[in-house]
C-alpha cells in the first residue's frame, strides 16, 4: 500500500529561552492509503500541533514531511498550497465555515477554487449521510455547533482528498451523531482508500481504528488494541 503521509524525526518548539516549549519531541509516523488511525492523549500533549504540522499548516522546527511521496518543505509556497488544497481534507477543532455562505455554497466554493465540478449528487449524499440534508440553504450562524461541525466534515470529504486530518471531529456532537461521523470517516478510508488521522480524547470513538497511538508529552506511542 502506498504511503500517503510520512513524518520523519519531527520536532516542534515554541518560544525561546526560558519560555521554550517542545511540543513534539522527534516523531516518526506513517499512514498508508486505506488506513484509519486514531491519536489519543491528554490536553496539551501536542495532538493539534502534530495534526497541523502533518498537514503543513505549521512548519516543524526540524524533521521532514512527505505527502504522496513529495517532500512538503522543499516545495515552493504556491505548489504547497495546491497540494494542501487537492490532497488534504482538514477537519479542525473550530469548524472554519465561511460565515456569509449558505451550506450548499460552501461546497460550490470548493468547486470554484479547484476548477472542477464534483458529481451533482455528491453534496446531497454527504449531507444525507451526516443527517443534515435539510440544512442546505441555511447560513452557518443558523446552525447548532454540532450541525456546523458536520457541514465542515462533509466539506472536508467533498473533493476526495487522499489524506484526511480530523482534530476532535466529534467534540460538539451527541453520542449517536459522533458514532455516525466516525463510522463515515472509517468507511471513506476503507472504501475509497483514503489515509485518515483522527485526534480524539473520547476513547469510545477509537474502536474502528486500524491503529491507535497515544500522544504523551510530545511523544507518540503505538497502543495495543484490545483483542490483538
Ligand atoms: N502557538 C503556540 N505557541 C506557544 N505554545 C504553543 C502553541 N501551540 C501550542 N503550544 C503548546 O504546545 C503544547 C501542545 O499543544 P496542543 O495544542 O498541540 O495540545 P493538544 O494535545 O491539542 O491539546 P487539547 O487536547 O487541549 O486540544 C501545549 O503545551 C501548548 O501550550
Ligand atoms: Mg488540540
């Protein structure tokens, strides 16, 4: 199987001198196509730092990142932005929807930027599978936090990126919808050969994972799954 995300010896430091914090302490990590990997760990352990660095939203202090075999840091900014847009679907802790666009327009914007149109029914299918089809004509401010989160998830999956990075995608959802969201992400990974990394603090959400890692004070340690 093809490696979609490869991280080598990733270190991330914030601040200098006596305020210096080392959030990531030399991380090696790989996700292949079709894999769903979960990262758990306490608040402040470095999970979001890890995820944003893996998708190129922040740069590491040292170490190397490859997306689909391309070394991220050596690409010029324009190509880096293109790669990020085409290959990576981000689901961040805040839902990052565009406030003045209706739900269906959030997806049409993706079409416009990518200069290709997804199948007509793709939006409807995604919204349906996340139980938010009736919200198509609403603005983000008219939605609940959980509904906004689900729209953001649909938008991240919409243009079929090869890598999906999800930071606490179920944080604002009730248990039933949280399970549905994780199952949808797992299904997308397995059926469409996507590489998916999900950060969560909710241990109930990791049971469908192919691998689970624990982030602990800047180190990433693989967990042994029950029954394996
Ligand atoms: N921009 C920044 N400047 C300085 N320190 C930072 C910055 N971003 C994160 N940190 C520090 O790095 C460490 C890891 O933070 P991070 O946000 O990755 O944790 P987390 O595991 O995602 O926590 P949570 O579960 O609360 O979201 C923390 O000590 C945090 O204070
Ligand atoms: Mg976080």
